[in-house]
C-alpha cells in the first residue's frame, strides 16, 4: 500500500510540475505578481530536481515553454555532481536535442547564466561547443549575437577559426575579411550600402549612426527581415499610422497570430475579417495536421471573461489561447460538428475582447446538452457566476449521468496559479492540463488523462519514455526501460 501511495504522489507531483512548466514563464499574471510566480516556480524546479531527477530531465521532451526548458537545462548542468556518469550521458543527449529547438537568443542567455554561475565542467563546455558547431550559419551568429558569442568562446575555451576569432576579438586589425557578412560589418562602419548585408537588428544600429531615413532603411532591408521582425514592424507602423512592410499572416504560428489579431482595434478586425479569418483557419489546419476532422462532434467552452486580460507582460494571452484553440478545435472536429460556447455569450470570435464574469457552469451545461463526443474547456478555472457551479455540474455528470465516460471532458488552463503550485482545476472528476500554445492542444488532451487518477506512475513513465524516444529520434521498445524514464 505504501508503494502504491508513493507512486500516486509521484505521478501527481510530475503532472503538477509539467502543468507549471507549460503555463508559467515567471511573469506577472492577472491574479499573481511576478515575485510570486518566480518563487513558486523556483520551488517546483528545486523539488523536482532533487526528488525525481530522471523525470525532471525527461520533461524536456514535452511541450513545456522555453523559459522552463532553459531553467531545467541550467539546473541539470549546475548540479551535475549529483548524477552518476550514465545519468549525465543520458541528460546530455536530451539537453543537446532541446537546445536545438530553443531560439538562439534564449540559448545564449542560458550560456551567459551558466558563465555567471561559474559552471564550467567538461560536459557544459562540450554542450556549448557542439551547439555552436551545429549552428546553420556560425558567421551570422557571430555578427548578430557578437557579445554573447564572445562570452561563450571565452568560457568554453573554444578553438575558433582564425577569421572568426579575429572578428570577435580584434576586428579593427583586419584590413578585409573573406567571409561576406564579416566584411559587410567592417565596411558598414563607413559605407551606407554595406549595412544592408547585415541582420536587421545589427543594420538598424548602423542606420541610426549614419542618419539614414527610416523609410529608406526599411525598404532596402526588407529582404533580410524574419517573419517575426516583419510582424513587429507592421504592428509598430499600425500604431504610428504609417506605411509598413507586409507580413504573411497565413504562415504565422496559430497562437501568435491570435495574439496579433486581438491587438488590433475592433474596427480594423471587422474591416479585415476575410483576411484574418482565412489566416487563422489556414494556421489551424496546419497545426491540426493529420488529426484534422478526426475528433467527431466537439463542444468547446471558451473563456473570454475579464480575467483573460492577462497582465502587462502577458497581455490578453489567456484570450489568445482560447481564440487559437477555437479555430484549432474547429479544424479537429468533424465537418459541421463543432459548437463553440464563449463565456460571455458572444458568437463572433473575431471581435472578442475580455469582458464580464466567468459563468463556466452554465456554458458546460449548454455544451453537454449538444451530446458531443468531446467537451474541451479552455479557461483559467475561476468559475464565479455562480461560484462552484461548474464543479457541481461536472460531478453530477460524471457520477450519475455519464459514469461510463462516453463524453471525453478535458479542461485546459493557460494560467499558472502560484498559490497552488499548479493550474486551477474545475473538478476532481475532470482531467486538467496546463496549456501555453494552442498548437499543443491535441498532445495535452492526451497528457491530461493521467490527471484522472485511473493510470499510475508506471503508465506515466511509459508515456514519458515514448515521448523522449520520439524527441531524440530513436526507436522505442516499451519492454526496455529508457535511461531517462526509469531509475537505472
């Protein structure tokens, strides 16, 4: 009995941490300050590191956010002495794979944190060296992230090629570089035309130095803009009411696109309805992939209450997740078998804004009344109109009306509750998972089933084994323990 109880506690601990690692970025939320978020999240990381190190490392293979992925990597490397050689090798593989998927600026900040913490063991240096060597264009990185690359090179004792070393540490002693981007940087100090061969963020500084008009600079640098830079410039130009470069909205990730749409004034959203709706649906179909149209009849309860305002750091983020989830669930459902129910009672998804209380109980009743195959709830879980109604509705539904679980009910929560070290739950009978990006919704619905208490630690470990094997691109045999999913 003791072992069973320990396994149950371990399963709950891991799920609690995964929910936090998906939703929290240590920034202020609607109901919690930044300090509360960081303190709560820091405790969870320390608890997992020292009690479930193997599962803590394995969570890098899940859809946790970049902030927490970087924290996990840092903690594993800082406390390397606490693991044996086999564990360190296994962690090294998954760390290297996760670093490949992180934005480069995030990785350079992580390396900077390791340098300041004086983490300089052989494994850390090897991870830094291998990550830099695998970059698709090291010369580009040396220009765009020059200060960070210099710091990493010093800290990891990297053996740079002659020209890169000269560019980083003594660039003004070289009369001419062979690498075009290095030579563009050298010439950009005195030649206007050369700066257009540089990354936008670097070229912008030279443009200001040379007094180049903004409109002229943007027109000539446009071919070198990334998708995110284009969108940022377009939004900035909209606020200033000036002409800007065009961004391809259909190619944007779904949740980021939803965030962009919600930042637009209502009048502009209405005027651009066809363009924005087409882009959202295209992005949703891309996110759904092969699952499109396979979920049968789906009812969604979507939170657009006032609390979805978020915070200054995460402005309208909960509402953006709900809006993106709306379009993704529409793509996942069978043709004509999707019923969206917004807490405000509004039906025009494109013109949403945070408003009113959160009558989740009423909307859940409406959703179940449509006899769906799946009911998906996207909300921060603060059911307050009236308080507690959602929990009672779900309890009665599960225990009396649908004990056989014909309808799959899942609650996805985009907001971390610092007080409870978890996302807020609606009812013990309904699985809850944290969500940050709507694109992860299908995988999180699968993960949420572990929160129902009907599967134990062994099944959760097997699931993590499978995710790690897929993440690393290695064959997986469920009869053979994976070295990250089980204690050796």
